[in-house]
């Protein structure tokens, strides 16, 4: 293989290789070595690329002059990477050859799968209250037309289901807005102690109804971070509401605001907001998935309490926008602690 051809293959920013008419790998670039292994040049292509669809594409290019695009899956440990392989016939000095270029489509496939799951989840979340509403409307028009007691009971349930759909739509719009702004880092000075104080004051009626005492621990001096005050208030509201609803059996929710000269999580000066409850806690296997959309550690209880499954996903995106970190720790029977770390 001449130097120019090798340099051209090396210049391709994706894994690329040439298979000659003798069915051997004649040349490949460094990216192909990383994907397929070292010392693959000179080997029969079937020894390196063992997936049937890739072998068929190379044979079609070599013997029929036909180009194809196929899928190649590589597995390393528990990680699976999907590549779209473009195989085209090319004419070399010794006859027809096949050129393969691998494009990593793992992120695209993952995004597509997330979109499908998202649509399926939204449809499921809306279908339940809509089905209930349609059933009650039909009943009120028929058997319960003249039953005043049943009418009042059904209207109350219908109001609750409509409110549930309204919360879901509100959270979906909020999540969309936060995601669209995630790359725009906020820069307004925000006093976290003041935000925490006003948030707890607004949530006091909810806490009183649940029999929960709210406590705030914060320094007298302002703890200022660059941020978006409304979004940070939304973070605290979601975390404290969750603590009241799911950890309220402990009777106390504590919010702690403290500055730090250097925090390893953000590699510099930071501020921490910690929301802790004394409730039943969360099983360890749930913790890594809590910020996934529509994921619920206790699905039945969450629905009963009006949860949409989007609150912590919104929190995660807001914290990401502020270049911060969200940490969760809990043990069954020992309550839960959610910590937001923001750079100062």
C-alpha cells in the first residue's frame, strides 16, 4: 500500500480500513486499531470482523461492486458500542478493494430510545387519569345522573385526576424549559440562605398538614453563588416537598446551607445545600436511578401523593446548568439526605 493511501486513511477521523482483493486488511488508521485491536493488518478480514452482516457487506463490495451500510456491535466489559459501517468498493492498483468507515451511533440510538421511552411514559401517565375521567363522565350521564351523593363523590375524584394531569403538564413544560437553558450558565448573585428561608416559609402549610417540623441551619453571613434564583428555589422546593411527603413520618426535615473554601466535587470554593429527613429511607438499589424521568422508588405511594416522577429530573438539570453536583445517600430506616453542591 502506497504512502499517500495510508496517509489518507489515517486522516479520516473515524475508524477506517481497506480490504484488498485477497480478502486481507491492507491498511487501517489508529482509530480502527483502537476499535478492532493491534496487528490486524495482513489478517483475513473475517478473522477480525466476525459479524455476518459486515462480512456480507465486504464480500458484496469485493465481488459484486456493491456498496452497503450495515451495523456493527462491539462489546467491552458491560459497555456496548454500536457503529454504522459504510462499506464501498474502491479501485486500487491491484484491482477492486473494499473500504470500511465506522461511525459511532451509540449516542444517537440511546437518544432515540430515550425519546421512545419518554413518549411511552407520558402516554401512560396521561392515559390513567383520562380513562378515569371518561368513565366518571359516562357514569354521571347515565346511572348516576340523579344521584347527588355519587355526583359529588365522582366530581371530587375527577378534580383530583384533572389536577394530576395539570401537574404533569406543568412539570413537562418546566423540564423542557430547564433542558433548553442547560448550556447557559447563570451569573446573577444569589443568597442561598435567603432562598432557603423563603422556600421553607412557603412550604410551612404543607409541613403543618403533614405534621412535620421544618428547620433551617445557615450562617448569618450571606452564602452567595452565581445562579438563577427562581430555579434554585425550584430545586429546594422539590427536595423539601419530597422530604415532607416521603420522609415526613420522621416528623422533621432539616435544611442546611454552608459554604466551603474548597469542595472536591466542584474542585474549588463551593456552597452546599443539604435536605435531610428522618423517614423510612430509600433502598440502595434505587439511589442511582432517582433522577431518571418517571422513575419512582415507590410507584404506588408516589401516585397517591401526587408525584409526577419528574421532580428530581428537573432538579438534576437545574444543578447541571449551575455546574454543580447532586448527591443522594440513604439507608432503609435511617432517612434520606439530598445534597446540592454549587460552585461559588
